[in-house]
C-alpha cells in the first residue's frame, strides 16, 4: 500500500517554486496565498521532514544541497501534473502559449506566424511579448523563444539561428560610410539591452575597440530598430532580425559582412514537460521556415 505525502502538496509546490525562483513572492502569487503563508509552508515542511530545506542568508533563502539535488525531480513532477490536467480537460492541443522578446516578435515572427496558423488552423497561437525571462514551468506557457547562450537552468533549449550580426543603417547614412572607420563620424545607436558586441565586430575589421562611438541610446530594442530605419544612426543587429528591412530597402548592410557571436535564438521549454503535438508542430515549422526565409532575403551592401 502506497504511503501518502509526508507534507501537503501545496507545501511541496511552495518549496519547488521558492527553490527554483529564489523568492517567496512567486510562490505566493501562483498559490494565491500570502507571503506569510508560504513561509509557514516551508517551516512546517522542514519540521515534518526533520531537515532544513533552505539556508536563511542576508540575500534571502538559498536551497540546501539536498533540496538542489531533488529539485529537478520536483519540477518535472509538477510539469507532468500540469500536462496531465491539460490533457484531461481537453485544452492541451488547442492553444499554443508562446513567450518572445519584442525584436523577434516584431521583426520576424509577426510577419510569418500566419503561415503556421494556415498550416494548423486548429491551433490558436497566443503571444506574450516581453523582455522579462518568464518562468517556463508556468502552466500558461508552452515554450519561449530566447536570445542568449542557451544554458538556462531547468530549460531544454534548441538553437534556431541568429548567431551572425553586423551594422545596419538607412540608405542615406550608408552613403557616407565608405570605410568602417567612418563610423566614428556618424551617430551609432546604442541598445541598452543588447548582447551583441560592437567590440567583436570592430576588431574583426581592424578598428580600435577602445575608441568611443557616439549616438542615441534606447532601452527598448524594437525602438532601436525603428531609430535605425528613421535615419538616426547605425545599429548593430542580428542578420536574421534585420533581413526583412534590408530586403525591402529600409536598411542597408554597409560593410563586408557579419561576425558570429556566442549568443543566438533558442526555442526553450521547461525540463520535464512532455512535447505536445502543437509544440512539435511549431518546432518543425521553425526548423523549416527560418532557413526558407533566409533564402528569400536580399542581401544589400555597398560595393
């Protein structure tokens, strides 16, 4: 005869969320209780288990080594429960909840997502566009598209492209750029959120990375793109994201070519979540659509 849980399931869920997120607030929000109630869950669970689960430090609650070792199993278990409930309710395959950043959404996905929904009209795509790195374990998120190194904890990440980048600008500005060194005489748009390295590109063309470039600064990467299109300066951009604007002539790649950096776009899912049919279809569609869209790009550069 199987034994029951030694602590209530809500307490187990509170432990898993706090250990994964490093704070009480996310657990309180998801469970619909107060911070004090979450704290009580943790204390009572530790008392029943006869062991400490968290170290109380000046920086907050830190999971003990034992809890860190058990966390992947706890997270996978709750992910499996979420998937089972979704399948039981019949809502599992009807809606694909996707979280993406503003640049990927506005410069690539929004112009192509109709192709996916035409192929699979039974799947409704719901986008959450945000620069925040949302928790992929949430029941209302199936997957995310993230830019980075792909090594996020608790995440399975599949590379989908976007490692190459180079400067882009509007055609009138490009006409003044007869050599990369001319960048020091025109505005260079700074995107505060970017992971792209101007230093890496400057070094690739033999320029001094220590010499300062000047121009407007934006905290929103999508606005930085619009600034480049509106002739405010030169922007460092992922080729995959700038390609449509280059193809239709709004932007130009004024120099010889891109460099490859350590970051790219990834399709990200939570570890322990089963791959649903809708997710598999979206993954396969991305794998076909990204190379196809690349073949359709018109590369424009100065001779």
